[in-house]
């Protein structure tokens, strides 16, 4: 058997080289000089939005497991009055819980002290003293709701718009719609801390979009990306010539097959080569001032706690460093940065473990907001605080435990917040009922949140589509509306 390539005539080979590989090389040079529009399948392309955007970059702080909104953002004095009493059956009848036995569950009060902060008068728990100083820069949304009541489906829904596998994440959609402003770093970077999310890489997948739009997992110490460095004995010149040869071979294959994923492969090899210098420089924070490092809390004391949900020792520094790296990534043109921390899944030991996690996250997140603002970056950088759902006003009584010390999953009403990037600071959106069980005013679905996110970047969510298996898909699936009240 002869391969198709072995049967090429010399004339056809050189014609192919001229019109195929040669064209790719010429196009690459012309794009670098700004003289040629780039391919829509090239993530390094910057593409025009549908209308004038407010945001240029997004930092998404995702707290996997679901922080208790009742203990952080949405005080309910009525719960303390009814502590230990049964929830009215009218509320829990026909409701599906993850673990709670509703017929015998009891209302659980909140031991936290709340105070109003900023001109907006936002109620915040005593667990968030640093974030409280940023109250007027934040849009607080108390009326989020979702259909998912377990972690992995909930994470998929929050990150990709549907609770199923195989769909692109919001960071992938943004880079597909707008491209990347960074030549030497990916347009979508993922930083993690804690014990790892239950959703794993599906949370930052590109789904059916070309793989160049997927999130790239960075480490904040050592080799930034696994296997990025050259092995011993491989010189930069040898590496460059290897990449050139691979690109030529992939170019031939693309000419034969026309598969856009081959273009993604070519772009990935070239980006990895450029990242070998850019990524180590990114994670080297030795040039940051001592004041900046102290503000983020890289070297602060980390108290002991007898729990593993938050990931064990070392998470205070790791999470703080991720927040600092997020600012550095924005400065280097990265479009979308995920900061994941797991886990906030407090089915038990809520008071001790939530206190520990907030002590870890509160200072760095507030420092990030203030640092971006001080550098003139907050107006164009959208910062998000997200999770997959909230926590119940009931104590979890799994296995009939009468001494409930945690809360179960609660999809019916929870809190997220947004800052910068064209959102209205000091705005409090929505309201829950006296028990924090349901939404009393201005409900917001996750698809509405995604529609608003895209709008802030100058994208009409109805027009950002990708045809796959005969259907035009979008981030907001078949729903979504822009929440105008959040916009400046």
C-alpha cells in the first residue's frame, strides 16, 4: 500500500508547498505585521465585538462546593428565631435534596454577626472584613437560582450554560468570540488551589469548539505548565526547528483533510514555543513590591484546622498567589482567568471550616480588587465570585443525625457578585424570603448571568453561535436575558 503522499508528483508537491505551507508561512508573517485578517480558528486572532464593550478581561473566582450565602451575604434573623423548629411542609414537599431528610430536618440559625457596609448598605458577615471595604465597588446578586442540586451538574451549568458534558465553558466562548490579546500566553488560563473540583477539566473545556479555546491549567510554582520545558540536551534552536517541521507536516495534513482541529494543533505548538519564555516570567513575582505581596497575604500565618475539605496545608499562600497571578495575566493580555478553590462543601463542621476558608480568601480577593482599581484596570476587568448553588437554611440531618452542624445543597436561591468591567458598583440586586428558602424579588437564572457577561464584552448572546451536529449552539442555550440593572 502506498500512502497518498508517496504518490504525489514533484509538480504537485511543489505546487502544494507553495500554495499550502508557503501560504501558511506568508500568512503568519503578514498577520504578525497586522497586514492580514487572521483566521477565525486561530485563538491569537482579535475579533471585533458586536458593539462597544465595557470589559476586556475576566477573572472568575470559583469557590467549588458552594459557600453558605446565609452565613456570608444574606442574613436571615428569622432563622435564629426559629432555630430547631421544623420547616413548613409546604416548602419542602416534592423537593429533591442531596442528603437532607426533610421530614425530620430542623431550621438552623446563623451564629455570624452582620453589619452594613459602604454607601450601598450591603450586609456582610464578620467573616469578610476585607471584602467589606470594597462593598461599593461590587454588584451583589442575592437572587440567583439554578436547576442543578448536585456539584458536577451544577458546575457544568454555571460554567457552560447546561448541566451536561461536551459544551464549551464561558471562557472558551469569550475567546472564540473575541480572540486573545496575548501572543505569548493562552487566552484562557486556569489556576487552582484546594483539593480539586469535582467537575475537574470539564469546567474549563472547549467542548465542540476547537481545542485552542480550552482553558490551560497553570501551576503557580515550578514548571508553569507540565512538560513545557525542554528536556536536557535540546537547545532552543533545535526546538524551533522541530516546531517548524511539525507545523509543515501538520500543514500538509490540513491541506489534505481540511480538519480545523489541525489548525488548532499548529497554533498550540507555536504558542507552547513562545510560552517557554513568557510563562516562567509570569510566575516569577520577585519583582513585585513587599507591600504588594503583603497586601495579597502571600506570607501570612496559616492557622491549623482539623479538616481536609479546603485542601490541607499551604492553601493560604497558593490562593493568594493565584489572585496576584490573575492580575499579572490581565496585564499580559489574557482574556479569561479562572481561579478555582475547592472545597466549600460544608455538610458538617460549617462554622470552623467556613471561618478557615474565608480567612484564606477574604484578604487576597479584596487585595485583587484594590490592586486592579489602583492600576486603572478594574474598569475594563470583570471580576466574578461564583459557585454552583447555595446552602439550605436547614441543618443537614444525613442518617438521622440530630446534631446537624452543616447545610445541604440549595439551588433555589443563592448569592454571587460581580465587580468592575462595566457593572454597577454598590448595587444590591434581588431579595430572598424571610427564611432564605426562595426568591422574593428579581430572580436571575444562570443563563441570564451568562447573557449579561457576554453583553459586558460587547457580544450579543443570541448571535454568538457555533454550528455543531446540525444545530447552532450558544452559551445561553435556549434562554437568557441581559440584566440591565447591573450595567453602568
